[in-house]
């Protein structure tokens, strides 16, 4: 679903993606878009930042507070670093600055679609003394805040969301860095090593198992 008040942009995205085989719904008003997004029936949301009645960031925060984790791309004319950071911290999975090409939007939609689904997942994830809060984007170990980078948080989040299952290095590269690499190990391994060291430094027993030739996993219990 696209939530966009500018008619030309809304038509450009709806008609363009529709012609490429996507099923597209559209809303022009923020409140109407929020209500429709709450039914969890969409694969991806494309949300304009500046909307009548309710802005894009407010929509995202309301959805994330309600533990509705439908992936979302935030559209905006505000392209500064601070604006992008605010959007991502506000609950967006990706950020696209206007004007944009339809090919780029579709590529970003496809990248998000390759990520493991998280719809319905708990807002707070726990593994022994490690607590990951998906709303505040913070991790604590026995109550002490872990100083994680955004990529380290995202890797731990993906592992905890898929507890009991193998998460390949390719999945981590695509889900965390939005890249598709034939050899993801050199990018993932240093980040994973630093993540583990930070958790252990705070007293956690390393919960991450290395699955040689596959990737990593966190036990379900």
C-alpha cells in the first residue's frame, strides 16, 4: 500500500508498480492509511513523510507501538542525514528521497521482501539475560545497556527473531546491509565478532552458535 497525498506521485507509483505485476492499494490521507495498515494485510507499506491529518513518522510510530511490523519505505523530500536517521529510528525499514525512479523503488521493495518476515513478532525479545527492545532499539544485558551499532543491533534482532533456526550469512547481508554478495563472510564475520565481544563483555554467555559453512543461530530456549 502507498500512502501519499500528492496525486501525481501516488498515480506514478500505483500505475507503475501495477503494470509490473504488483497489487497496489493507495490512500491519500494519513489517518485513513493508518487504519487500513492496521489490518496487517500488506506485504510492504510505502509512506510519504508529509501527509494530511497524520504524518508518515506518526503512522510508523503508531504501527510499531501496536507491534505491527509490516515493512515500510518512507518517501520524503527531506534528504539530509538527520532526516534519514530520524525516519529509520522512527520505524522505517528503508528511506527513499524524492524524486526517485520506479526501478529504484521496486528494487528496494524486492530487497525488503527477501528479509525474514517479522509480522506479529514480540516487541521485546529475550534470551537469558539479554533483552532486545524493538521499539526503543536498545539491548540490555542483565539490565546494563549494550553499546551496539545499528548493524550489530539488526544482526542480533534477526537472530533472535529466528531463534532455533539457522540464519545464513547471505540472509544477514541482505537483511542488515541490503546487499547481495556472492561471498558475504568478509562483511558479516567482523561485525558478528564485535557483537559477540560486546555481549560477553557485559557478562552474557555468548548465545550465538556458529554453524560452519552455513551461518549462525541462537537456540530457541
